[in-house]
């Protein structure tokens, strides 16, 4: 059934300056929007756009019910290659293209009928500036997922959906089972080694200054750790380093950023750059001292973080995107992240489908004997898939 969008007025903002003064309304809407994450907050988008937005065109669509903000599409227009190598414009979520945002979504007030459809109607009918709408990093458990697919189907817009990656999570609340997970034998063994060998301490940084003081060591640990793999660290790129500095400055004051350090004899053994948002701990970027890789400092880090989440009675420990094998050891639920692509021209859809099916057949042939969850790294190097893996 077609939703009533008559009462929803949409406007487009194409310059970041036009969003000034919108933060309070944006965050108020987030409080009414179920299922959203840190990656939909206003400060997150500020940080991403400051560092990475230069080569893209902003396209933020706002939906109002009377004077009340009811919906946001935090989008941008970017240029990319289609399967035939043609350069085309496509519209996508801010933060999704370079995998900085693990989960991307529309922000919707569920009490306003037609809010999601009003955004999609604006995207699909009010511009010829792009060839496709690419909704990457869309959580499979998003409350908007079914509505997006239903809208494209009803409008006879050719759209494809594909699974992208697992997103393992531990739903907390069964205290006995949670404590058992944090006390797996390997975690106890590796933690015990460091405790017997020196002073081991878990520390949560309490100020921007303290985090910024550690950040260079964090970058260096990450670069050293990934130098031993086929995928060099993203922190060789100055924009990536600047993005993390911006997150400290913009997100930390809201109380959402968590920067934790495991200290061994006073020196950083492991770091974790992550978030605590809406009673959910969000695993984002770990690093460790590779000199101790054989003693699995990554497991020591996870033990401390799990124990902290249990003690605070958080609702979830979200390992976010990536099928690194260690995540499945601690998760008790596996979510998925998907990609929905809608095409302006049917011919582009059939090209996409042919390429997708070809890749799927090739992957099946090459991976026939591969075990599921065998340790593939996440798109942003969020795990410990070689030495030091939990």
C-alpha cells in the first residue's frame, strides 16, 4: 500500500554550510529513530565530510511534517566506474564509500507515516544527476530495509540487493554466559602470562588531550601490525589519521568515544579506538604491540573490554563488520550488512546482474573448500587476522 506522503515536505541541502544550526534537530530525531548507531550522528558526518568530502557533492535531504524534522537522507553524489568501465555519477550514503561508517541508513521518525517514502521519492524523481542510488553498508536488521525494497518494487525501479559481510554481535544480559565468554581458557592464559611477567593494567582515557597524546603510538602500532600482511595500514594515509583526530575532537565531548589502553609495565601493549553509544559497545579499531604478538595481546584487550561491558550492564558488544574468526568465538548472534542498488536505466541493472552472478559463480568455484568465517579481514582492518589474533 502506498504511504501517504502528502504531509511530508522535503528539501535538499547541497552545501555543508546549509546544515549549520541543524545539529540539535538532527540529534532529537535520532532519539526517536529506532535502530540507529553512532554512524548516523551529526558529529560523525561532520568529521567525515571535513576530511573526505572534498571530491564529492553533498546531497542531504530533509523531510518535515509541518515544522518538525521527520526524516533525513545523509547522502552525497560521487563518481565511479560501472561494470563496463564507464564513469558515472551515483548517490550514496556519506561515509559508506570508504568503509569509514560500518552501518549506513536513513534516519526516520517511525511515528510519521510516509517519512521514508518521501525521502526515496525525492531521490528517485527530482534529479537526473546520477545513474544509480547505491545504499551500501545498510544493516540487514534496519527497520528501513523492507520499506526501501518495497518502494523500489512498487515504483517498478530496477534494484539489486546483495549480501556484503557479516556483523557478529554479542547480545549481553545473560550474566553467567557473558562472564564465561570473557573467561575463555585462551583469554585467561594470555592475560595470566602478562600478569605474572609484570604490571598489567586496563585504562580508559578520560580527556581529549590524553587521547591525542596516545594517538601517534596507536597509529604506529597499527602500521607495524599490518606491515606483516598483504594490506598496509590505512594510517599511512594522512587523511585517515586526520579523520581519527577529528573524531576525538567532535565525538568525545558527547561521551560516545571510547579510547582504551592496555598498559604493560607502563607501556601501551594494545589500544582500542571505539564507541559506547545507546548502551552498546562498538568495536571499531584495535592495535597492539607486535613485539608481543606470540602472546596474543589482542585476546588480552578483548577480555578487558568484555569485562568492562558486562560490569556496566551494556546491552550489546557489537563487533561490527568483518568475518574475522575471533569475532564468532564471542558473538552469540550474527547480523548482516547488505547493499541495495537502484538503477535509473534498466540496461544498467541487467549489466550489474550479469556481473554479479558471474562473480558469485567464480567465488563459489574458488571457495568451494573454504571454511566459513575463516578470518577474512574487515574492509577497514578492524581485526587480528594474523599474529596476535584472539
